[in-house]
C-alpha cells in the first residue's frame, strides 16, 4: 500500500454541500496567499543580501531580517490554517509584537513621541495579557502532530 502524498494540500475538509464548496474556495485563496508570501520572502531575502553587501547600516539590515521572520511566521500560520481549519491566536499576537518592535527599531526610540511610546506600551501590555489568557486556556489541548516531535519510549528522541 502506497502512502498518500499531500493528503491535505488544499486543506482539510470539514463541511459538505455549499459550505464545503465555499471552504474549498477559501482554501484556494489561502494557497494563493501562501505563494504570494513565499514570493515576497524570496524578494526580501535578495534585497537583504544586496543591502548587507552594499551598506553596513544595522537598522536597515535588522529591519529587513525581522520582516523576513514575520513573513515566515505568517506563512506557517497559513499552512496551519490549511491543515487544521483554524488559526493560532498566539502566533498572531507574536507577529504583532515583533512587527511593533521592528517599527521601534527602525524609527529609533529617541525619535518617537512620548504619547506614541505610551500607546505602544499599552498595546504591548494588552497583547501580553491576551497571550497569557490564551496559553492558560489552551494548555490542555493536543498539539499539532506534524510539528510536535514525539518522544520515544526509553528516553530516545
């Protein structure tokens, strides 16, 4: 018996009828977004390599690298959505926090007005509270098997 290749490439199916058709169309849109994000990542890696060779400005290079990490996390989020038909709130919160910190790094903390710094601090505290509550609520849920490495019996990994 041959194993099936890419059994959930277009996403898992949880509905039938018109809902199933709409879900398939939504999965096609998500696959399109995955391809678009992948293309943007390739372009960004190319631009970052040119930036690294050309200039030695830490802020610009750090901004490009953080942007690539944000794109990777969004790509992983879309793949998870295709497999499980739900999103990961913790990943969205983490991407938001990293994006905010990227903007602070690029602009410089000394050039930002105190009102904006206060608003950023409030948003960071709110996102931290959301993440804390979310982790407290889902600590007993099973993890995605494709990503989690199962430990073998006898202490072997």
